C-alpha cells in the first residue's frame, strides 16, 4: 500500500510523533502506527489486562517486535516486563525473579546478547530466574550452538510467527497440574481436552476462558470439555459455551462437549445451542470426529 505526503502528515499528527516527512523512514511509520493503536486501546475496556500468573521479561531493542509480542501476551492475560538493552535487563533482574526471560540475541550486537544470557544463566543457577529463551534472525549455527552450550532452554528463529512459537514453548513447558476448577492436557498438537470440575461461578468461567484463549493461540484450535464431574449446572452460564464455540470457530477449530448431564443438555436446548455444539459420550469419540 502506498501512502502520500498528506496521509503521512496526518499519520504523524494522529500519533503525536514529531518527524519531518522528508526525513521519514519505514521505522518511523511503524512507530506511528503503534502509537495510534495504543491510543485506541486506551479507550477500550477490552484492553484491560489480567495480572500475570508468572513473570516474563522481554529484552529487545526493536519497538515493533516488543509491541507485537506485548499484544499477543495481553490477549492471554500476561503482562510482561520490557527491557530494551542489557543494562535495563540487568536492572530489572535485580528487582524480582522472572519465570521466563526472552532475549533478542543482538542488543544491538551479539556480544551484548551473549553477555546477558551468561548473566541470566548465573541467576538461574542461583534459583533467581527460570527458563531462558533466545530469539534471533541469525542462521549462524556456531552462534546458535554457543547459546545452547551456555545453557539456554530454547532458541526461536525470528520468523513471521516467532511470537506464537515462544508462547507455545512457555505454555508447553508449564507443568500440567490439577486446578480447583479444571484440569487440562494436550491430546496432540491441535487438540486440547479440559476435564471440568466446577462451572458455577464467574471466577471459574473467567479462568477457563483465559486458559482456552492461551490454548488457541498456541495451536490447540480444537477444544474438548469433559463435563462428567459437573453435576450441578446453573443455566446462567450457558452463554459461555457460545463464546467458546465462537473462539474455536474463528481459529477454524471445533468446540465439543463430552459426558454432559441432563441439566447441561436442557440448558443447551433452551438456548438453541444443541444443534451448534456437538456432544459425545467419550473423549475418544470426540477426538475421532475431529480427526475424520
């Protein structure tokens, strides 16, 4: 898409970025677009983030990458800490423990990245941090091997979907555990099953939607809810099924229910969702239907 000088001037005015049109480069346009989107987000209630369950530090000097990754994490309820160079990163590491550190190898050169990784490894050995993920556009095998020899947990090439790859690594590396309200496990790369224990409060519903959102953004586009433990169901929350169905459908996936009680079945029928959301007597039957 081409943009003329008049449109460019308007773009900079809307963003508040002080740049002469004659001196503008592609990076300035990216910054302006980011600033405008942030202004729009500040007026939307949906832009409010949920406090993170774990701490993530992003170390990158490219504003566009920081913004894109921030947006993705925000959608799954994670608010990261951002550092733009080695000095800022080390300052943040002194303040608190981070469960995940995502480091751009070139800050602005590889030596800065290597030195920071080395410091992160020392902190991890002292149990002051956890997983270390390195991202870079380099294809230098010696440099990548050096990162692994230092002790990093994952190297992610900075391709078009690097944000999704990192989020997938983070969620897959978290140990599955029994929750008060649900238990999640992956059946394969695109099917995730939830055994639901409680479905009778807004707190439970919000936790489920947040977790399903994470699953969808990490490639598990088909979601199965095993409802065999839900004996009491309040039809006030029936609309949640419609929300989950829509979320999966937007990712070209399916949302299915397994072993539902009569109360859930009646609630689906009353809301005309029984013909929209398929139900099965077992998880295996639901998986077979998806794989057909």
